[in-house]
């Protein structure tokens, strides 16, 4: 019996092996035929500018790779890029898996033609020619349109090529301030010729290449808004500037505050006068003179209200009593505003909601155990007391110590507020302003990263809050900013927009952000059609993101 069973097993095994031995070996060659080479990018040696990346166009049929360089470099300068500057250019190729390139790419002299050979997985070869081309810009856009003399900003619908001037009053013939694509021209030039904007006006923008054109219609109108909040998909990064290479802030670890006014973004660098940037372009527009208040511990942080007032504070008790100075606009002079000898560590963050010329709430976290913050109130343009109220938050899991920011939603002390902090449960907190108890949490952030900046704004009838998340290490990838719809606790559960990680932080730019410092600010355009999110990472970049509520 056992013998019969054994024979049957041997027979089945033999049949099984016979069947599978007849099968063909699987073909592991990819079923989709690819070109082997996907892209080539170039960059100049010893140039850390964010503009120093040049893309290519690949003509696979004619085996031609053209690396495109701008006519002007830097792109918004008047410096003409000559072909002689391309004698030694760093070149990097993106290849499919198991594809090789020869000779190996590193540096090329792009003043002349270069040839490479691509070998695919099947050992088939293709020869490509690489050339460089310096091209004038084909962009023909109006990026900003203002009638400054009557205080009107045009709302640009790029898709429809219309500019709406929001007004029910007669506009008449006035000169305009207009920003267009670099190197482009505009006809007629509304800055030189006062045009009558009570009638439709046609403006033709011709690109730097002299060929590509766009015709915009400027008209007095009120663009329709979507019913609530930001238009989905409207997020657009207007500009991003590296602190060290683009803005010349070469000393690391001391630029930690951002004050956003109507027209400017002010960067606070400890011990130095603050530079300010044009909010539309990110270009340096001037310097705030801090006078004797400039010092490593005296201009420690800065913020701004809703009416162009800048507040600068020191770090207490390291620099003595806690002091805040007020500067009325970027051309103002520092004036003493708050002095409080509270005997507590304070001054790493300061927030203000409202206007110092009307009503406002000023908050500063106390940098110790207990999750407390100091709060001052402004009524009728008058600071009510030098002595703050001390508020304790209940419902947070741990003590934030040095890393926290508190911002109210309205210019009243009983309004809700948001708290970014570095402590368990590592979640952005929405706090009931009447009870000072957490009412909702945002999503968790890894305890590896530090959140210590927050802001809030009401835009198109909907509340939005922002927080940062900082990588203070030499390893890992973070440095993100999150924007939340806070119309309800349920919508607070996930971000509606976030900055890409590993892009704007210190580790990926100027150097490790060991102090874990940075900032965020939200602002609304005067016409109510745009919301701007500004954020900055110490040793990294300062960035402007635009959102809109235009129904298009």
C-alpha cells in the first residue's frame, strides 16, 4: 500500500515538472518602449541662485537636445547672457532604468555642439546632439495693474485677458502703474498716457522676443466671486527668494521674524536694520531704520497689524524688561509702545490681530511650563494697559517651553484663537476664546519637527489658519507650511494647501536651522479678491503664495 502511494506521488511530481519545464522563460523586458533619456538640466558653476536651473527640449525624432538659457541672467536683470558664459556648464541627465549614457556627463562647453550616446536595456544605441540656445522670453503678461492716484487695484483674469477696475464712481483719465513680463513692452503705455477708464481700454503686451503678444481689456466692473472662501486650484507661488544668495542675508540663524504690511514684507534680522521686499515681486525695496533699537536681543522678532504698523520686540529677561516698539510704516521711526517687567521669559513670538489705530489684541507666549501667554488690548487706538492679562490654556498635552505662537481670530479678547506649539500632542490647536479650552485639533505633525508660527484671516466669508513645521536637523526632510479651512472643526482635520517639504527650509538652502525659527503671515488685498500667504524659514527662503476667490 505504501509502495503504491509512493509511486503515485512520483508520477504526479513528474507530470508537474514536465508541464512547467515546457514553459518559456518570462520576458522581463519592459513592455512599454521608452526613449531612454527623459530630460537634461543645466546650471552654472558656483551659483546658488534659485534661478540657476535651465531646462531642455528633446527632439527624439531628430536626436537633438536643446538646452534653453534666458536672454537676461538673472532673469529680471538687464544683464545680457553671452554665449561665452557657457564655456563650463554643469549638466545632469534623467534616464530610464538600466539606461546608460556616454561619455559620462559632468561639465560641457555649450559654446559648441556636444554628442552623447544612449544605450538602453537591450543594448540598442542612439546618438544625440546637445546644443545651447539663448532665447528671449516669450511671456507677454500684465502681472499688476494699479490706479494709485485713486487707490484702485485691477483684478486680473489671465485666462480671459481682462482687468477689472472695481468702482461705482467715475474714474476718468488717470495714469496707471503697470507691471509686465520682463523685457516686454506695452502699447499704449498707461504709465505715460492717462487713459479714460470709464470706457473699455485695450492694452497690447509684446513679449521680449518681439513676436508673442497678448491683448488685455481693462474695464470698470465688479468680477463675480465664488460663494465662499478660496477658489479651488487658485494657489500660485508668486515668488520665492533665498535669504542668503538672493537677498544678501549672509549671517545664519538670526533672521526669524516676518512682518507683512499692505505693500511690503519686512524681514527681521537680529542686530541689523530690517530689509523690506515688494510684496508683489519679492525684490528688495528698502531698509527699515531701527536706530539704537537694532541689537542681537533687542530687535529679536517683528510682526505687523492690519494697518501698516510694525511691532518689534526684544527677548526678555535676557535683554531686561519686555519691550515692544511701534513703527508706523516702513519709513517710520521706532517709538516705545509696551514695557513690562513681568519676570518671565518672553519675546520669541509676538502676534497682533486688528489695527493699533482702532482695535487690536496683542499676544506673546510665555516661554516656560504652563502653556500661558500675555495679552494686551487696544481700544479706540489706545493701548489699554502696559500690564497684560496672563492667560492659561487648558487641553494641551504638554508644555511648549520656547516654541509657541498665539493669534486671535478677531480684535476682541473673547474671540477664539489658534496656537502653534512644540509639545504633545503635536497638533495645531483651535482654542475657545471664552473658556481658553481647546475646542479642536488639526492633524498631528511628527515630533521630529517644530511648529512655532501661526496666523489667521477671514477671506471671502471663510476663516483660514496657517502654521509652520520646521526641520532643525541636518537630516530628514520637512520645512512645510499648512493652510487650513477653519469654517468648522470638521474642516480643520486636514490642510487645504501645503508647501512641498524639503524645498524652502534651511537644511535645503543656506544651512541647518538649528534654532528652529521661521514665520507665517496671512494678508488680504484691499479689493478682497486675493489672499496672500507669506512664509519664511531661517537660513532658507521667504515665499509668497497667492489665492483668489474669483468666479472664473
